[in-house]
């Protein structure tokens, strides 16, 4: 059906009778379309991060070195103190040994008084080498 028949006034008989109107850009053209990824900078650059990390690590290595020096000084001080105390501790240990050995010989003489030919305090081993007495583990372990 044509427009003439539908609305009752003269008009087009087909769509081909329409005036040609072509869409075009506005004067001055269309604005440019942003199609590239533009991510805003949200922090320091890689070089900055690397530099800061290197500086922190250098400071940490410096502090480790200083701590190691301090520990070496403390260790050397302990060694000197132990070297100075060793003669005193050895003398005390020798006095304790002499007193205990004397008590052992007296007890041995009392126990073995009825055994003929027994000499109290004489070694039961055939060696002539004197060995220091064995001390319990940990007596001077801290020194």
C-alpha cells in the first residue's frame, strides 16, 4: 500500500521516491576515538624500586657486618676471661682431688686392712704412667 491510499494525500508511491539524505560527519569532524590502553602510572618506576631495594640490602649487609664485629669482640673477651680464670679453677680442682684422694686411700686402708700384702693407694694397673682422674661430664663444661 502506498501512502496515498493510507493517509489520503499525495505522497510517495515507494521508498525509492524518498529524497537522498546521507549522514556525514559534523562540521570539523568527529572527535578521535581512544582505542589504545592508557593505564595511569600508579607507583614508582622499576628503576626506583631496584635502587631502593639495593640501598636497603646494602644497609642490611652493613648492619650484619657491624654485628659480626661486635660478636667477635665479645667472644674474644670471653676467651681472655676464661684464660685468666683457668689457673684458679685448676688449683681449686687440684685441691678437691687431693682431699678426695686422701679420703679414698684412708677408706681403702680401712677396708683392706685384713688383706696381707695390700698397699693402700697403690695402683692396681701395671703401667707407670699417671693419668689424671676422670671428672664427671659437665663439671667445667662452661669454661
